[in-house]
C-alpha cells in the first residue's frame, strides 16, 4: 500500500478494502467473509478442473 500511496494510485479492490472497513466502521467480518468465500470457490474450481473435468 505504501508504493501505491507514493505513486498516488490504488490497485482496486485490494488496496481500498481495508480503507472501506476502517472509514465506514465495519467489522472485519465484512471483509473476511467474501474473501473466504472467494478462496473456497477458487479452490473448489481448481479441484474440479484437476480431477473432475479432465476426462482425456
């Protein structure tokens, strides 16, 4: 985040998520639940690709 701040740029959404949590007085669950869900879905898609969709 320091590099993006120094260059006056934001790498959305990764850099802006903690700012949204802090400025809007949200709980960290507001940020962690979607990230955990995305991580689980990504892992499931990877497993499906590795073991389920490769019949050849």
